[in-house]
C-alpha cells in the first residue's frame, strides 16, 4: 500500500475514554485516516491496524496521537496504546450506535435516563463527513468555472430525486450523507464566478467561518448573559458602520434583511411623531403619508401595508431618465398631501436602486425634509458599501443628514446572507422606547451587570440570530482597505463590461451605468435594423426570457431580466463577486451571443 507522508491534523470524536469525554486529534496520513474511518464504520479493525502498522514504519517519528484534555499534550507514538485506543473506538461505537446489525436505526430507550439521547461520537463524525462534502461540492466545485452554475431539474423530477417525504423512522448516516451531497448538487451555486443573477454572489472565507461559528454557538442576541461576546461585537460593528455614514453617535440593530430594516425605520418615524400609537393603536392617528420613488424597493409598499398605513398612502415621486428621485416633485407632492388633510411624515430614498442602480440626490432631498420636518430614511441596502471607497462615496453625498440608513453588507461586501444593519442618528434610545415590552423573565432590572447591555427590547423579535460575527471577522481579516478594494474592483469590472459591449453588435445599453448594475438588451441578428415595425417591441421582449431559459437549463451562467416602466424585458447583470475576473466578463458576452444569435 502506498502511504503518503502528508501530515494532517484530524478531529476524531470518541465519546468517553478513561471515564472522560475526549476529542482526539490525530496526525495520521490522509490514507491511514480514511482507513481508520473505514474500520470504524465497517468494524474491520484488523485491516485498519495493519495499515497503520505499515504506515508507521515509514512515518516520521514526529507524527503522533494526542488526546485533547483540559491541557493539550502530545505523547510519542505507542503502537500498544494506539491498538487499545482503536479497540475503544470500536467498542464505543458499537455500544452507542443507534443502528442494529442490519443497518436499521434503533429507537432510543426514552425511559433510560442514564445516557443522553444524542451520541456525540456519531454526531461529530457525521458533521466531519458532511463538512467534507460541503467543501467539495459547494466551495470547490461550486466556484470552479469548469463546473455548472446549476443542475436544473423540473420540480416533479427534483422532488423525486431528493425524496423529500418525512417519515417516522430515521435513516442511516451514509444515506444522510448522500442527502447532503444531493442538496449541494441540485442547489444553485451562488458562489460561482458566473452567477450574476442577484445582488449576492461569491464567497468570503473569513465571513463563512464566522457563519459556521455563530451557527455552532447557537445563541440568541438579546441579553448579555447569553451572548456577551456578540452584544459587544454588534455594538462595535454598528459603530464602525455609523462612522462611515458620518455619525459620531447613534444607535442601530442588525435585522433579518433590508426589507425589515426599512420597516423598522418607518415604525420609528411614526413613533417619534405619535408615541401614543404604541399603546392606543392606529385609531388615534390621522392619515399619514409616505413618499418614495417608483424605483424604490417594494418593501416600502409592503411595510406600509404591514404597519397599517395602507399602500394607497405611499405616494410616488417622479424620477428622471436615470431613475433618480426629483426633489422638486417631492416638495410639490408633500404640499399637495398637506392640502388634502393628510400628515406627511416619512421619505424613503434609495442609494443603489434594485434595477438601474441609481443613487437619489440625498442633499437636495434632505433640504426638502428639513423644510417640512419629515423623517429621512436612506435605503442603501445595495449601494451603502460605496462608503468604503474614497473614489465612489460621493454617490451618497449628504447621507449624514438622514435620520436612518439601511445597509446590507451581505450584498456588495459579500458578508453572506443574511447581514443587514439599520443605522440610526438618534441618541434618545428611540429603538428601545418604540419596541420594548419589558419582559420580566428576560430583562430583570436587578442583574449583577449593567442591564443596558441587554439589547433584546430594541427588537420586535425575541429570537435574533448573530449576524455581526461574519462581518466583524471579514472586516478584521481584510481591513477597511480590503473592503474598499472590493468596491473599486467591482466598478472596474462593470466599466470593462460596458466598454466591451460597445465593441460588439447586438448589445444595447439601457443607459450608462452609475453603479455596478449593467442593464442592456441583446438584439439578435434577426431584429437588427428592424426597430420601426410595430411588433418590434413585442419580439424584443421575448428574447431575454428565452436566453435565460437556455442558460439555466444548460447550467452555464445565471443573469436576471425584467421590464421597467414602458421598457420591455432587458438583462440586468450585477457585478460584485470578488471571485470574478476579466475572463468571466468576456465569457458573459460570448455566452449571451451563443445563446441568442439564432433567435
């Protein structure tokens, strides 16, 4: 047997040894480790011992086995001890295995209180094997341009392949591992360099490590006693984001998505104007009106419905050809609303609109809001990350004058879903005043530490995930300078793509991009020069959906399309992944041509 001398550390979960719970770190070679796992599963202990004995004759003497106890120590290799330990592994797994000799999962004895229901050795081994599959299928194949972005299946076929039905009896580990592999295989590879479909893409490995860690720790970010690290960490990350906005003081909270951040801001603005709404409800309020642009995120309308304002009280302000809100029209519509007996109270403008990537003129809008004493909210879920860039932060000039800002680092910064912050200029504890319910079983006022560290009453949620760690660890790893490079590089890629489009026939830009959204029509040879006939727009509208279907079913790449106003279906490519290169931009154009030239 050919044994390599690759020295690797492996985690071997074992349950109890010498009466103590232990985890074993072993520097077996890659081959002998696999043999060990095989022996563990198949109970072919002798095979594993023979292979290890053969390997030990060629293995450097520094390679040894260690047991992780309260103090980590390593002992020289001892074949007798290793044999005894291997026997222990076999015995431990045999005694605690939930499977019978024929591979069927056995029911735990619920009435037996001497042992826990969960077998740590079995569970941690499963986790180790599942992790290897995740690395192989998602992080290796899923970022390889030679592999598909997606393995498309129709819903009926996919449901059969996944065997989604939940049953009374559990399944063996090997079948579960195959299910992990299937889920990875048939999921969209959003980290793939040729996934341009949404405003999330790519992968940052430091952030991913933070996501793994926060999931493993499984805590709730509501009190200092259960989340001391993350209460302090969230405060620091929010402070860093506020500083980029231009505020030296303020408040904030991580929310489950930008839509929720926008709704929080709307609720806070109402509470500041009418604090009695918290106790008395909507009946005591006049008709309140909200102002936004028709290109703002749909969560403004959803928030109005959810919070009881009503969609009819969302007033759309005109935009110019580039999708920017027109401040003069905002002023006129506020005056009109007042004349109709309503109470204007909130303006939601956008930094980086979803489709065109437009940045509303914040300074001029702030002037209008100051004039009428309205709350100014900036939805910068998509575009907020330009604040890291000295070259591009001018796009958000005047943002410091806002009352609140929504910002999603899981978009352009690639912090991973979900990572969404609501930032507030307020220093009066408005978040807590608006949302608190003073649950005495959580927020006791006689605790032994500063109860101001119990931040759960700022949120409308009770259970709240830790979303700050992924951003904090990534920010620590690359620094503000590294995040600035990501923003600047995305702009350069977008500029390159636009320049290459102009050199090719058939690519027609919607407009020169202001951000990293590149919107365009692909006009196949059959339609070029035929813009005048009456059915041209109808025929052009059908091109993008067909090209999209072809690329998805072939798995070559993914990009979105949509209509906008009176403009028929066009492609919108969003460029943000730090994994892409110039070759991916060239491939994108080549592939659009390949898929659409015959239409």
